[in-house]
């Protein structure tokens, strides 16, 4: 698992956060993003196995639309799309996100999906879980809350140990 996290941290996470203002790249942002990536796709699936979501962070069209239009994220989303040469439309971003060459854009959109939230990023697993539920609104939670919660806590701990060894 640490091999995957190391690769993500040093490739798409670093490059994707570089598409955004420097103040968006924080330790807590990396914690939440990497945990979300593990939760959503294990950093394996760029297309949801049984559903419409795309990219390692498993965006559906509503989430893409939200990032493209929210008052706190719109200008940053437009700038990230321009840097990645993707038209700033729901359809174009949706088409781009499942492609490996756009993993950086997926990171930028995932970070922006956290940016609109009115509360600061959390520093503990349980609060991070609630933040994730509010920002991602995962549909599977209604069917399997206990297992997904347990998975989140394990993923959060794995990422915390990776980012803060010892």
C-alpha cells in the first residue's frame, strides 16, 4: 500500500495541487485527498466498477458541475482546466478524468471539492469521515454504512502513518 501512496504523492498529487494556489496544498489536504482516493478507488479504478463515477476520486457529473460553478471554486477550476488544456465543461472534464494523463486534473478537482466546505479540514479520522460524507456524498453509504465507515478509518490510519512515519 505504501508503494501506491508514494507513487500518488510524488506524481499526480504533487502535480495536481500545483495547478491550484499554494495555500491549498497542506498536510491536512493531502491526508483527506489520499484517504478519499483510497476510499473511492484504492487508486486502481479510474472508472467506477458499477456506476457512472470517473477518476481516482470517482466524480459524477453533479460533483464536476459543483466544482465548476461554486463561487469559491469556479475560478480555480477554470484555471486548472486551462492549464491541463481541457474545456471547462462538465462533459469535457467528465471525459478527461478517467484518462491517466488527467490524474492531475482529478486531484485539482478533488481538492476544490473540499475547498468549498465552510469548515476547516479535520485532523482526526472521525471528523474526516463526516467531512468526506458531506463533500463526496457517497451513495453506497446508505447500503453499507458500517463497512464503509470501518474502511474509511483504516484508510485514514494508513495515510496518516504514511505521511507521518514513526
